[in-house]
C-alpha cells in the first residue's frame, strides 16, 4: 500500500518537470524560423532588363553608382571578400572596369600590350587574366620557415643536448622590379617592421633585382656588401594553393658566387643584368668560389601585411617544430 502511494506522488512531479523543460525551449525566440517557407528572390545584375529596386537597407542608402565608386577603391583581394557578402555585391565585383584597373596597375608593360594579351589569351576577360596570369603579390611578405637539429657536446655527466633551431627567409617584392631580402630568427610580426627601403644596416635588409617570366619562374640577384663582394642568385617558381592565389614560392636554386669589385664600379645597370649569361658555377673572384646551397630551401608562404601579427608562422618551436607549406 505504501509503495503505490509513493508511485502516485512522484509521477505528477516528473510530468511537471518535463513540461517546464519543454516550455523553456519552445519559448526561446528563434528569428530565423520566420524565414522558413519564404523564397528570397535573387537580385538581377545592374542594368538588366528585369532589374528591380533591392529591398536591402544598405542598398537603399547607397545608389548603384556610389556603390561602384566604393568598389573601385578596393584592392583586388578585398573585392573577392566583398563578392561573398550578397548576390548584388557579387555582380558588382564582376564589373570589368574593376579588374582592368587591377591588371593595368600590376603589369605595367603598356596598355596596348595588355589589351593584346587579354584578347588573345584570356577571351577579353580582365578578371580571368588576373586569376590565371602569373603575378607576384606585393601586399605582404613571402616567408620561408626553416628548422634544423643542432647537436651539442657532452659535458661531464650530462647527456648530449639536442636543440631545434628555427630561422626565416623574408622576401618583399615591389612593382619596380626591386625586392628586399632578409635572413633572421625574428618572427614575422617583428621582421615586417623593417622590410622597407629605409631600413638601417643593423636590420640586415638587402636590396636586389628580379624578373618574372610568363611561365611563373623568378630570376633574382642581390649583392652582399663586405670585405669581399658576394653575389646571391636565386631561382624560384611561383604557384598558388587556389586559382589566382599566387601564395607559394618554390625554391629551385640558391647560388652564391664571387664578383670582381672593379667590374661593379664600372657597371651602371642592375645586378640582374650583370649576371645575365653567367654559368651556374661561374665566379669572378677566385677567393669566393661558386656554391650551390642545399639547405634552407623550404617553400615561401605569402603572409599579407594585415595578418603578420596573427600568422601561425609566429609560433615558437615548442608549439610548432615543423611547418608544412602545402
């Protein structure tokens, strides 16, 4: 008799508790539920015959002409981000005038030469030319993170120590055909501050010349000053993880050779023109032999300037002993 009384008294309490839980979740406001069953009409492109006013508030505040003027002041990679916002911004970002300005600014070989190339190779599409034609990004740094193991010596009763050493190669390119080069253990967030032409000698930033071919290979040359001049020649291959990214540089060759000081004093052109036609094992200073380097050849990864402080390449070796560029 007592057991039946207990069961009768408990069941209403459980039912009321379940009812309380269900009411708590049902009463929660979910605004997105109001969108179910509503078909949002796609916005047709501007200047289309079926064009109608867009109900979005931002499009009520900004007319199409002003929106296009704002887009013309964006960088090409900002245009790509803006195209992901909505359908209307996607159509606006496809305007050929935006990509024509970006292409003419990037490849300064003359307007006539660019027009002939876009017609013959890219079906008169400036956006396709921007995505498919090899180009070097100038809005950040190319960083090569290299690590190696350094073995210490045995001292007294202690065991032999093993250290992981990490250093970086930095490249910054300019549209004028110049580039800056730096080798340092400094992190990306620290090295980006001195990668400019006004860097002091203590920053150890060196200037050189480069040229990019249509197949994506980059020929580079720079001069190390000192008691004996040392010439550094690099050959890189440009590629991208996605179409149009151009965010990787594969190291094909790094050579160091000697150069005659008298030859440099009489030379008026660029360093790259000076070494044109040289063999790989050629040196003009018998005290500095030609050396082909086989270490520190990790691919360069592009890091935009706005992401220099947050890049994963800033992690210490305790958290990331090796980095796979991809």
